[in-house]
C-alpha cells in the first residue's frame, strides 16, 4: 500500500481533473454520458415455474450483496431457451444496475460482472449495460460508486412510493473517463485496497466464530481452567441467578438534566439520539427516569428477547426510561464473565422460555432471578473472563483496522475520480 501511495500526488482543484492522481498522468478527463459507452437493456421477466433451474440469473440481491459479481456468487437460476439466454447474456465487463428502490439513495446501485469463463443472464428488475466502446470494467465499477456518480443517478430517478431508474435515465448520466492506462492503474490500486478489506473481514469473521465455539465449550464445561498453582477449581454449582444480582431503582429526582440512554441488541448502551435517529423521545421531566451507573446492567423487559441487555462500560452515569430494569452484579459475579454468559445459547433459551405477556413478550427482574444456572467459583470466572477478553481485544483490533481501511477507500473514491 505504501509503495502505491508514494506514486500518488495531490493536485489543486482543476476542471475535469481528480484531486489525487498518479504522477505519470496529466490532462483533463473526458466528459461523456453513460450512453456513449453502454447500450442498456432490461432483463428477463419469467414465471414462477421457471425459477430454480437452468442458467445463472442475476437479481438485485446479487448487485447489492457482492463487491463484484462472478458466476459462482450468483444465487438464483432461471429456465429459458438458449435464444432468450443469448439475447440477455451477461459477459465479462458488463455493468448491472438496480432498476428501483423504496429509497431514492439506493436507486440505480450498480455492480460489475467479472467472470471471463462463464456467462450468465439477468432479471427484469435489473438493467444491463453492455460495452459500445472500450473501457476498463473495474474502473467504471468504482467510478459508479463515487458520491458524484451516485448523485447523478439518484437525482434523475423518479417515482413516489418507489424510485425508478430507466435505460434512458442511465444513458443521460454524465461521467468523466481518463485514458485506458489510467483507468487500469486506478482500478488496480483500488482492487488491492478491496483485497485488504476482504482479508480483514474474513479474519474478523474467523475470530468471532472461534470465540463463539470456545464459549460453547467453556459454558458446557468441556474446557476447564486451573488455578495459578495448577490445582483444580471446584465443580460448578447450580444456583438461582438472583443469588448473584442486586436490583436497582434509583430515580433521577436530584440530578435534573442527564444523558438519556437506551440499550440496543447490537451496540449495547447508546444515546437516545442514536437509538431513534436523532429524535428525542424522552419526557421533558426526567425525574422519574432510572439512574444507571458505570458497570450497572439494564434492559427493556419487552426487548430482552432480542438480546437488548448490556452493561454500562464507557460512561460514568446516565438515565434510562422508567420501564427499564436496572441491576448490578454482586462481588461473587465477575462482570466480564456475566457479559459473556448473557450471550450464550443457554441464557437466551432461558429468556425465551420465561418470557410472558399477551401483547409483547417480557421478562421482569424476578423472572431473571429465577433462572437456575451452573456457575464456577469467582476465581475461575476471573480466569475465563481474562481469556475471553484477550479474544475480544484481537477482534476489536481487527475491526478497527477494517473500519480504517474502509474509510481510506471511501476517501480515495472521492479524490481519485472527477
């Protein structure tokens, strides 16, 4: 990556020239409508009976869910005659567009077909762009993902309940194209960034799967830890979870304005603004809201069945809605050990079994306290917590690298194109 970076130079803002460019290239890029480079066609509208057999069939999900499209990545298939297939063939270098979306920003999303060996066909909700003149496919693929190109496409979309992009619309979208050699250089560089993203994504996935497998063995006691002097820890003891928890219901009467928090099933504690996309839904009077201190746990009784339970880790204090249950762990329960316990299949199963309610399933604090679970002594809990924390640190490190690389690519897309 560093070697390629050294070949790039930053330019002053000039007409029809990118801000970031490889040093051996100069001159303005050519402005042309997409219709100058592509002829467009809508795909096959088949009957239900035709799906699930025959030729590989590109649909909208293939466009959205893949970085690039190859024959083996295509999900569906369709049974059509050879003549229909040939009229709707997708070959190496063809560009595929999503015809419509409920959200304007997603209309006309695109992808590129990069399989040199096996052709495919495409569906009626997809538009195929086939070459009328020479271009470098990967370059066009990346160019169409830039903010400028996306804005060109989405602003030309039309509709009310769904936003549509047609062949004529795409033909009129203006793009800027450099020489083939510069197209290839840019595409090769961005492809190397994508490969790094792919490797980091795979590494993150494998680490998470490894932790999931290890946790299953630890909490089923197939893996046991030993004390520092190599002696065996006592057998795990079945107790009610309530023996390890303390209920809290302190109200916000004397604190006035406070940070209002919610608990999500993916990110744990988040601000209310994050939970509701910037909207404030809390009461103006927060005096009855429950106080949550660092290392306290909280959950909405009607959302715990989807995993919305978490410990407050990075904030000293906040408040949550009065409907939330707030509690903390006793000294006999390691917080990190319990953080992992609530992610296990056993805990989730107990939540589902014990949820009650006619309108929405819910779980009160007393219900949680009634859970019977086998737990190790505090010393073994601490050993387990340290081991799992080490894995979490590795996952976090890879996740940060992945996010940084994605942001790096995002910046390149905006600076390496006109």
